[in-house]
């Protein structure tokens, strides 16, 4: 496969996505692959938890010694810590499964197969290594955020302490703390996106195809970037902008029918609730059952639309990454466009 520019890779990615989903077309396969694309292309959410203590009056209970803490509070604390630990374990397990599914989907796209199982088993060990690489990078990123946040946290703590009870804070000092945070937050968000692109678009192929280490993969990626700084910069811009444009276009196209369907289901739910509002006994359970049924139908329609529309978009994003980097990484490019096929019509730079 010859080197393809970032702009020309767009049309090739769309063509490969069309062939992947519609040649031949099968509803079951389409929905399966669409769901996998949604799960692996960043639509899953991260686990977030926060603990806060609100005591505006300043006269809450204060315990000066451990033996003064009520036993009930200790039980709640232990239960909370255990629940948090279980949630973290569950989050790590789900993240690992999604990482493994991501490599299985990579196998589907580069080999043009619709079977998830072969890649799921083939890349088991490499998916585990790539998962721990993501964890390490994520922890380093969070550590950097923590170091950046230290002076701002100290400033907010000082502001709270110096503000008398039931009084407004010093707005000038508050703005002085908040305004510098805005560009920092934007830069951190951009850095997170760039890290995600580096890991999933450029590092992952080396893990999957070569079983490379993090250092070896990054060395090859950095060498490719230094050779074509402009093309990689254009790729990053398009990689960020094109999915947003696609989702906005889909939203504008479907906003009217979506509102109509949502309005119809909401009207049905409201009618059922009104009819069975004063019901008792078996009739009340019938009403609740009907509300649950139509709620499930609404959720099913939402999921179906998400898979049918978000699946191709997510797949096109992944194909775009593969086509662009395949021209810079021969092991990947030869899988996407085998040499025999390349002679007949491989893309040229």
C-alpha cells in the first residue's frame, strides 16, 4: 500500500466502510458490528466518583478522637469503601473487555471479516498488554492533572476559609482562580484526545501485528511523525472535526422524526399513567406493566437508532485511522491492500 494523504484517506475510509457493512448486507451482521463499533470507538463512559461534605453552618459534629466516632458511621464508611472497591474492579474488568473487543474489531477491519471470535482469541495476550499500557498512561495523565491542580486547590481552600459564614466570597479572588482554569482545562482536554489518538490509531497496530513493546511502538510512531509532521497534523485536525460534523449532520437529519417518535411514546406513557392513576389491585399492576413495556420499547428504539447510525460512523473513523497509518506502516498497509490487489488499483499518494 502506498502512502495516502490525510485528506485522500477520507474517501478510502468511506469506501471501505461501505464495503464492510453493505457488500453483502445482512441485518444481523450489521447490528452486531454496529454495536461493536459503538462500544469500541469511545462511546463507553468512564467511572467517576466523588465524595463531598456540605456543612455550610460550620456547626456540624466534630470528633476529636477515634473512639468518639459513632459505630454506625464506621459501618457506613467500611461499606462505602467496599462498594467503591467493587465498582473500581468492575470498571477495570469492563475496560479490559472493551480493549480486547477493540483489538478483535481491528482484526475484523484489517482482514475484512465479520466474525468477532477469531480476533477475540487471537489477540488475548496482546490486548492485556495494551490494556495495562492504557492504564499506565491514564494514571500518569491523572498525576499530571493533580500536580497542576495543587495551587488552584490551595487557593480555593484559602478562599473558603477566609469567607465568613453566610457571607459572599470575594468575587475578584474567585475570578482570579477560575479564569486561569479555563485555558488549562481546554489544553488538558486536547491533550487527552491526542493521547487517545496516539494510543488507538498508531500504537495499537504495532501491538496487534508485531507484539511490540511500548517503547518499540512509540519509536516507530515518532519516526513516522517526524518524517511527515504536516500530514500527521492535518490528520489530527480531520480526526477531530469529521466525526463531529457527521454526528451533527445525523442529528439535524433525524431531529424531526426523533421528536415525533419521542412525542408519540411520551403521549402513550402519559395516557396510560392517567388511565391507571387511581387504579388499585390488579389494575394498578397492569398499568405499571404497560408503562414499563412502552418504556422498554422507547429504550429499544433509541438503542436501535444508535447502532444503525453510530455504528457506521464509528467504523468509518477506525477505517480512516487504518488507511492513513497503513501507508506509513507496511505491515498494516499490506493487510488492508494486499500486494496482488495493490497492483490492480491500490490508492496512490
